[in-house]
C-alpha cells in the first residue's frame, strides 16, 4: 500500500475557487476580443480553471490556446500555453501527450533564452525550463521509467543549485528521493535526501512563514519520511511524521494532502491488523479521487481495498476491487500497478484453492515485472547518480580554483592545443578500430539472428500444432460431455422449459441432469469446482453418480439423493479433511417434482431454488455446505416439501450468471438484478425467456471475458 506523492506542476499548486460568472466572462473574451494575445491568456485561464472541473474541457481549451499562440508568433505565449496544455493532459492520465507538450515547451524556452538579452529575463526563462524538466521527471516516474525520471530531476536540481533557490532545491531533492524509494533502490539514501529537503524547507519557512509552497513542502516531506520509516519498520517514527504532515495539510485546507495521508494511515492500520479502520481510511481516499477524476489514484486505492479484503479473507470482494483496479491500470498503462495486482490476485486464488487462475496471474505478474523493472534500469540509475555527484564536485572545484586558472590560462591553452591534437589523432584511430570491430560483430550477429529466426519459426509451428491438437481433443471431449447430458427426448417430458447452457472453455464444470422415476420427475443443476477440463471431469463424475443413485435404486427423496452423492464424491476423491487437501466438490440444486400430488421436494448445496407465483418470487434457501468434504459442517442435507400450483415458474441455476463482470463500471451482475430480470420475464414463453437471459448477459459482458460457466434452467408447472 506504498504511496509517495510528488509535486507535479509548481505553477498550479495554489487552489482557487472560480465562480460561473468568471467562466462566462472569460468565454465572452475568447469569443469577442480582437486581440489574439488576450484570447490566448483567457484560454489559458480557462484551461487552469477546468483542471478541477472537467478535464476533457480543460484539454480542449488548452489545445485552442496553443493554436492561437502559435498564430501570434509569440514564443512567450506559446511556451505558457504548452505548459498549461501539458498539465491538462497529465491530470487526464494521457502521459504520452503530456510529455510531448512539455518537451516541445522546453525547446521553445531554449529559443527564448538564446534570444534574451536582459539577464533577469533570462534567469526567469531558465527557472521556467527547470520547472518543466521537473514535470517531465514526474511523468517518467509515473510511467515506471525510473532512469529517465532521475535524469530529468537531476537536470532540474543543477539549475536550482546554481540559482540558490532553496525551496526548489528542496522539491528537486524530494523528487529524487521519491524515485529511490519507489524503485526500492536504497531506503536509507532516500531518507537522507528527504532530510536535506526538510532542512531546506524549514530554513525557507523561517524566512517566509506565510509561503504556501513552503508549507506544502513541509507537509509533503513529513508524509514521505513517514512512509520510509514505515518501510523500515520504525512505526512510531512513521506515525509521528504522518501526524505532523496531517496538521500541515489541515492548516492548508488541502483535501488531496489529507486524502493521501489517510491512505498512508490505512496502510499502517492494515499492517497492524486493524482492517475495519484501514477500510474506512482507504475508502475515504477513493471517494475523493473518484470525485475529481484522478484515475491513477483510483486504481491505487482499489488495489489497496482488494488487499485489505484479502487479509480479511473476503476473497470475492478482494477480486472485485482488484479487477476494477486492473481495468484502470491497463487503460493508463501503469506497469507497476498492473503487476502488483496480478501478484495479489495470484495470492487470492491460491488461498481459495483455485490453483489454475493463481498460476495464470502469477505468470502475468512475472512477465510484466521482468519487462518493467530491468537490471539495466538499476545500472543506469547508479550511473546517473555517480555522474551527478562527479559533476557537482567538479563545479565546486572550478569555483574554488577560478583565480588560479586565470593566472595559468595562457599555459593551459598551449597544453590544451597540444593535447587536443594528440587526442583527436587517438580518437580517429580508436574510432576507426571500433567501426571495423562493430562491422565484424554485426556481420556475425546477422548470421546468428538468421539461425535464431529459423529456430523460432520451427518452435512456433510446433507450438501451434500442439495447441491445435489440444483444442481438437477438448472439442471431442465436449461432444462426449454433451452426449451424457439428458437427451432432448427426455427434456421434452418437462413440457414447457428452457436451458441456458454456456460453457466458458468449450467443456463445462456446470451440468444439468434429469430422469423419471415412479411418476416423478427428478431434475438437478450442479456447479462443479473449477471450469474447463478439470470441471468437466467433475461433472462427468457427478452425472455417473446420479445415474447410479437414482436409476439403480429406489431412492426418490431429494435430500437422501444429495447425501448419497456427497458420500460417493468424498469416497471416490479420497477426501479425508486433512489440512492442505484439495476441497473439490460441487454445488447443486435438486428437485423431485410430483405433478400428481402438486408437490416438489427441494434440497440444495449452496444453490437456491426460485419459484415465481402471481409475480411474486419465492426463494428457498440451500444448505451452506457443498457436495464434498467440508470441515465446518457435515450434517445431512435438508429436505423442503413445497406445494406448487399450475403456472408456477421454477428456476434452478449455477452462480456463473450473477457473478459475471460487466456493465459501465465492470462490476458483477449480482443476485438482485437477476431476481428483478426473472420477475420481468416470468410470464413470457420459456423459449423467449432463455433468449432474453442470453441477450442480457451478453450485453452486460460487452468486451469483458466470461469468467465462469453459466447454467440456468427454467420450467413451468
């Protein structure tokens, strides 16, 4: 639940409240003024105002500002318009566009610096360029490209040290420390950078106690130090720093800072096992970021809520929050957040005993982590730090020895000329040798590459063939599975009915079963552990046992059939109840229908029974235990005797329909919506009901993959 905040765009730190009257006034200026420069300034003001109202509208105003600024030919207007537009793209989560605009702006400012004659104006332009270098570093850090982030942060720090700007030196060091911490390079070194930043902020605050930027820096640095202390297991120091940071943020009335501090307090609560307090803190943070549309922060809080529910063993809720975080992280290409979620999902599925999705998510985590956190990044960051320290020492030596260098200038110029001639000669020779070596190596590499391409093609063809063979085998297994399901001739005896049967992976872990015995109709709908091939094996085992129990004996009592089925499953799978043993089994709803007596016997293992009569839904609860070994409960299954009437609509189903993710917010369909849908359609012909159920779940899924097998059986008395 680690979260460090960086200062993004310094010129936008002050938060102001703008009335609708001011917005209307600025829009009127844009539409009616004859001065292009006035129009640009009004558009930039609108861009900044809408950063806290409507990010899409902010981007549109920013693009118009850049367009008009370029038409004026003013480099000053163009640079500020590009700066503002980059901020709008950044807060919208479009990091590539933010980088593009800010890098264009750096080039424009360099042109202005080259043309500037007045030293004060030149210093201002240099400071503006330094701020942009800092912002570019922030974007690269957000995108997980840490080597580039440090490179731009250090360029900014050089400029601020040369200018002697205490507060911006402090911010620059804070951002470098953020990278060392976020990338887990060196927590102690990160703490040293933060301490230097804190000292600089305190010095600045003594000189200018009312400066909002300085107070913000103190609040942010105390919070960052608290996070580092938490990672170093110094909980008391962490809480002290968080408490101090919260006081500063509250004095500033800074909601974003308060929310970030709450998030960090939530992480401490979670580690200490205070899960309810952790949920409240992180949920408050999520509500704030959702309100202002900061998607990256929403993804982080959703991931953290998933972790807390995981520790509380609320596995379904944990997966729901993690999947929501993954949707946003994919959209924004947040590599670190994505592989964190895949790792966390793997842990959840592992603890649930669903080892196949656990392995799939762990493989996704490994691949993404390897691609985003490379050994090369660590080396590059170390080299950049060494380069920066070396250059700093050299600058200090230059300042100390300036007087001596002036006296020895003539001698040095002669030496430099001689050394230059010798050096250039050596460089030419070395360059020629290097070019020749590279040519030879490239020639060898091309030969090796060709051989590797041939080998890769052979392996690809082999993998494709193996995949096709596996798919063909599963397709054949599907035909076998369908063959053992009740035939149409048997199902036709149910009179009016429908079956919505949608396997997730060709073969299914859900199955339905039916037979006639002693003028009674016995119908079952079951959901086996897993889906795909493992689930299909369990379903075939279940069908075989049902045939043996009912057709080869005189048993027609619903709960006794369930009890015997559970015994057969436990015996055949060799389940003993020992810790760590696989908990395979199945959930089921089973009905024995006697139309002569107008009665139904119902017994359920987790799966309920719905009967709709006179547009009222009657729900009959199942026993909260599966058909299989279950340590918490091993009582006999309950038997419900139910009177039925002509026209009653009966529904039996697995959990695949209600658990399917989809909709605008990528959430589950939910039981409540399923009940409402059945109440709307129960009077329609059964075939039409099936089509409505099928179309509804397809529309709900949209582009989301089907997560489980789906089975719904409906019949009318």
